[in-house]
């Protein structure tokens, strides 16, 4: 059994076909197929079902993947760590963030990190959490801030913070619901028209899970995944929405909008610092992770973010990603 055979095996799993895997690892397809047949012969088992659209793992293939993937990942990480040990952080990092974070810390993060590590080219990508999860799992981006509502065997996640959720709408209508209060009871959401992000968004999945626990039926009039369009619809009087503070804060100085913290119980969502297991975690990525944590703490302290860092969760962090 050779290391390259194991790498080819994982490439077929990632790409879903022998032809795509051959392109991914830079070998001819017949050579890759031959290596996979030799691996199967050595193991005396069939690892893949071959079909017209590609290949998928057999049950034995899934068992073999569970053993092989961590080994290859650790070898790749060790190689990266040795190369980075004496080097100045350099290269490129692509990092994804949902709007609730990019609005609050994106500009400050780029400024702080670029000043400290000028040899690292940072690419900040803004997107809904569902899309960010897919980009991360496929290796299209290196790391991300994501909601923890959806996990993947191709992503490693460490706790970052817990964010409060707020009711957001036109000021006169929000004031009518809670005129002399800074908060709004979560149970009251069942009686108002709502415009929410779609189910591909981590915020929506967290909200749906909370409503199931509380036996709340929401009146969802429309789903909108574009924040600018969502805010225009709110301003036009079509209903209310639920958003994290980081997304709402730029609009709080506008007389048209009102906001109330959701309470009794409070609605919150956990955010994680995540890494693609398709790529090694470089020293530059670890430095960026530290900068994200530092900037998150500053944003909580100065009001750009509303929430908390759970001490028990933070203490349990794996320091490789801290």
C-alpha cells in the first residue's frame, strides 16, 4: 500500500468520479484507475461502486475512509507545520463570513491583520452560511466564521461566540408592539408577519430549531436571502424580520427602523471558527484565527456585536485552531 494510492482514493471521494480525480491529482485516468484496482486487490475488497455518473463508496470503502482520512490529514498538517516553523507567515488565505460578522468586524480584521502580516494576501468572502459551508467543505476557501447548525466531516469547527437575535422592523410598527421596552417576548413572534432568510441560512435553521422547541408557529410571508432587498421590504411595511445585531447596527441611526432584543427566552445562535480539512492549517491561518478572536472580543466590548463568549466553550478549544 502506497501513500499516493491513499491520496488518489481520497481524491476520488472528494470529486465523485475517477476522471475528475485524475484531473485533481494530475495523472492520467487509466493510471489512477489502475492504482485503485491494485489497492482493492491488496485489501481484498471493493471500495467503490462504479457507475455512469462517477463512483461512490461501498460500505467497506466508507470504513476505509474513516481510517485513512485522518492519517493523510495529519501527514499533510505535519509537513505544513515543519515548513512554517521558521518561516514568516506568507501566502494567501481565503476566509468566509456571514453578513452579521463581515458588517461588524470585516474591515477592522483586514486592517489589523494586513498591518501585522504584510506578506499574507487576505481574501475576505461574504456569503450566507449555507454557501460558506459548501465552499469550506469543498476546499474552495481555507477557513470561515460559520453558524454551528450544520456540521460536515470535511470541516473542523472551534467555538467562537454566541450572538443575540433581534426583532427588526419599521420603527412605528416596532414601537407599537413594544412601546416602552427594549425587548420583545419570543412567544409574540407567532402573531406577526415575518420576512425571513431561507432555510439554507444558518440563522434560519437556528430559528426553526428554537421554534420547534418552543412549539411556536411562525407566520412567514416570504423568504429573502438578499439582505438589501429584505431591508427594503421591511421599510415598505411588508412585515418584520429577525437578524443578529451586527447586520442591524448600520441601520440603527436611521429614523425609519426599530429593533428589540428577543427575550423570555432569548434567541441566540452560536458561531464557530471553521477550517477546511481539505487543506492544511498553515501558520498564517492560525495567526488569522487569533486575529479574528481578538477582533470579536473588541467588537463585543464596543457594541459592534451583541452576545457573549461562553467561558466553558472557549476553555475547551483545540489550540491548533486558536
